[in-house]
C-alpha cells in the first residue's frame, strides 16, 4: 500500500470547515489535510483543519504534515512545540474548550464526582475514524490529573474564543496552573 502523506497547503476555497473547531477555513489560509482511507469508497479522502487546530487536536498528523511541508509555515516553532506536548500527553488533544456548567448534572470523567452548576468545566471529544465525538467533561481543577498538564489556557482560549478576560482569570485559578 502507498504511504499516506498528510499535507499543508493554502485553502483553495473558503468553503471547507475545520474538523477541529467546526469553523470555516478562509480561502488562501494555510490548512492541514489529514489523509485517511475513504470509509465510503476506494481511495483516500481528506479531513481539513486550521493549522492551529491540527497542532492541538491531531498532533501526530500535524507533525507529519509539517515535516513533509517544504513551503513556509508561519510560527512553525511554536506550533511544533505545542504539537509535541500534545503527542506526549495522549489525552490532551481531547480538550475542546471550556464553559460554565449549565445544570449541575454532569459527572467529571476524571474524579467521577458531580460538576457543580456554574463551575468551569473542560469539554472533551474523542477522535475516532475521522470524526470527533463529544466525550463528556472534567472539572477544570482535574485537568492536571486527567490531562497530565494544567498549562492549557491558550488551548482553551483557542477553542472558546469568546471568553472575557475575567473568565480567563477564573479559569486559570480553577486550573491551578
Ligand atoms: Zn479549526
Ligand atoms: Zn473532577
């Protein structure tokens, strides 16, 4: 079988959605293409990501694509470092943002205790066969235990772009970072 090569290239149109965050990838913006076996037909299909989203949520794919890429990649040193941290902590790429618990009914995947209403919780999703599936929550304070690191504020801000500065301060405290 042919070796699968993941790619980085400018988006040909502004229509593709990023698998990592669900938002549109702007035309001409660099994007990462994860090449996978097409589940519905012979051959390969491509999952597209913003470069930052790939570094966070598909670190091994990002690193392979960056290695194979012979054009420029702005901020590549930082992105590669972030992807390496994600590759070393196998649960870290599951992080999909942060929110105040709306109901007090969710159970933390790490400590198995209830997450209190209005407490900050970290949303998780699991990558499986080309899709990200929602996979529950952890207390912000359980991040270090569950993820292996609590240095995740930049990642949380990336996947939850509408956080206020005061929210970020509260989250930082809750993480204990
Ligand atoms: Zn994205
Ligand atoms: Zn917990």
